[in-house]
C-alpha cells in the first residue's frame, strides 16, 4: 500500500490510480450536492458590514472567527451545521442582536483575508441587507397608530427610514404615517427589526439581492428623461387613441 | 489486533515512560485548545481566531495552508495577512515535521485516537482497506469541486475545522459530523479518517516531506517483532523499511511524509528501538522503489 518498500507493479499502480480517481469523483459530486442543498451559493442571513458579495464571500472567508471575536456587541456568530449561513461563516440575526454600526468597524479591521472588504471607508456606506416593512397587515403605523419605533431607532433617521403621511381610509379623517425605507441609505444594521414592538417583527432586514427588484437595462422613466431633455420627448402630433368609455357612457 | 499494547515497555521502563509522548501530546493538544479558549472564556487575548486563521499577540498571523489553498483555488486572491500567515505556518510545520500538526495540534486526533482504542477493545474486524491514493483522490475531488463552485465547499463538511471552531464558537448540530467520523473509524475503516481521507493531513504531509525531525530506529537489531509499534502507528506501512529492511540497506530513518511524529512507537517499544532525531537525510530506500518496479535487491546496495 502506497509508499514504503513495496514495489508497485503497473497493475497495482493503475488499480490504485483508478480508485483514487473514483474517490475524487465521489468527492466532487458529494460536495456539489452538499453545496447545493446547504445554500452555499447564497446565505439567507446577514453578513458583517463590508462583506464582499455573497459568491465572492464564499471564496474569501476562511471561517476563522476573528470578526466574531472583534465584535464588541456579540452581534456576529459563526454558522454551524443547519444554520441560515454556510458552515463556519459569520452572520447575524438582526432580531436577536443587530449591528451597532461601530465607527471604527472592528470586524473589518480583524478580517485577515479581505472577505470583509477593507474598501468600506464609512460604516454608513455598509450594505449588510435592506430593511423591508414586510407586513402591512400587522404594522401598527399601517393601522393608523403612532408606533414609529422602527423610525425612531434608525441610526440614519429621516434618511434610511422616513415617515410618509397617507390618508387613513378606515376612519376617513386621519392620517397614517407609513415607515418607508430608502435603499440608498439603509445599511441593513437591523436596529428596526430588533426594536419592532410586535411579537414577530413586521419590518425585517433581508439580504439585498432578496429585497431589491431590478429594472430591465433598457427601461427608462419617461419623466426623468423628460427632465433631462428639458422638454417633452413626444412629437407634437402624436397619435391620439380614442378614449374607451363604459357601456352606454 | 491487540487490545493491549506496550506491556513490555511498561514492565521494563515503568508506566510513565511508556506513555510519556502520549501524555505530552495530550498536554500539547489541551494547551493549544486552552490558549484559544483563554480569550472567549477569561478575556485573556493571547491568540484570536481559530486554527483556520489566527493572530498571536495581536501581531503574528497564522493561516491553515489547506484553507488558503482552497481560497486560491476558488479564485480569490486574499490580503497579504493571510498569505503571510500561511507562510509562517508552513515554515513551522516544515521545521517540526509536517504531520506533527495531526498528532500534536489537531483536535480531531483525540477523537480518532479514542475511536482506534475503542476499536481495539471491541475487536472490530472489518476488513475494508483503502490504498493511500484515496487521500489524493479526496484532495483532487475537493479542489475540483472548490474550483467548480468557486467557494470553499470542503469547509461545509470539514470535521477538523468544524470541531476546533465548534469548541470556540459553538458546535450546534456539528457534533453529528464528529460522531459520524468517530463511528466510521471504529466500525468501518481502521484509522480511516486521519490516515486515509483527511486532505489536511495530505497537505501537512507534503509540507513535511523533507522535515528534519524524524523518528529513527537506531537499535533495530534489538527488535523482537512484538508488533506493538505497528498497532499504535497511525501509518504502519512507514515502519517496515526502517525496521525490517536493514539487509536491503534501508536507512533506519522513518522519513516517509505520512509520519505524524506522534512518537507513540517510542513509547510502546519494550526494546527501546526508536529515538527521535533531527536529520535532513531521508530514507533512501523509499524514493527509488516507489518510482519504478526494478527488482528490490538492486536498488539499495549503495548504503
């Protein structure tokens, strides 16, 4: 077997090589199965601030836990088997312990591989996820009450979350103040999700690729293009279709 | 296979001497684990991180070479800290014998040593054997999958990094994987994980291919063929040439890259055959034979 002083015959050599190749094949397919079923290509959990895009993160993170030990608030955890993130990688559960958005970003400083990118200069530019007011049916503000807690706790209040007044059609003469998240400012720290007063939070931080839609590349907003051009983009004698009216109208 | 080994050594040299390297090893394994636990448990931060990558005294980085290799193969070029850390680890393990990681540091070693002990007590006799090419099959397969998925897929199931990380950061359901390896070693393949499958062992073996620290069978003519060293050795095939083939001119150096420098052979030998030594020589009977199929007698007459 193997080295030592046993001289390998060609037959044994081929036999062992074939076995090795079979094991390689089994390993490849086994790992492909594991990586497919454990969501290795996309965590459903939130990553530390500055983490590379998920696919790149899976190649860069060496599962050392230095970021976890550097985190002063015990926000970060390393995933183990059957957890929302692939095994050994850092993530946090915003409802339990959100990111406190330290100015000096200690987890980023601790990362030896660059999986938490050194390019993130300010914690306000972090994009750990995106808060989404996911359940309008239970959100107190959506019922016309003034809870406002998610708005109040937001570290970027009036930038990442604003309150937008809407007519309250239930009473007919009140306003509703709708907590509205703005993706250009939200860092995904999770303070809002943690603070939500409901039994289960109505506002949740989701990975950005889950939360965000994406326009077709060729889409243009007519009003934006109109502003850019400074005048209407339509010819003056544009074809006018007949107005459709209800029967007998 | 014998359930009890080293009885001669105990009778002749006393229990302590017949277990000194085993005890030293356990002490070392506990110390390494303890060093990492000082931070999380007692807030004394001599070392941060885990065996995959760590930082000693806030300055010296260490990186597991297999971890770095996977990261490189998945197409990521890491920061200098990680590369430097791997360089330091490779240098250290080259110096003290590559696979000394396996027997002196790796936490899985305690699990698989226990499995082997239990296997001997239970007299399990499954006859599944695997050629050493299996390990390189696992290495190749893991790296191919890593390149294909462009992520560290081996780390989704690697029980070695899982165990150390688990003790430090929480094992969760990860114990299932550790128990699986334990049962595999007890009932399916003898010394199956560490000696046959683990790709980290393969890497450290390569690093230690020409390490200076080696076991040497200095008094091999005293060997009474009790076979105790073969029973305890994680890689018994490496003992044959230095111990038995002196007539063929084999050097007494146990210089095969598979040797984990656990030094258990020195412990259990009732005839005091083995020593540990520092030498850059290799056992030259190993290379020529492995590369060709010339008649054995013609190969090693130059010694």
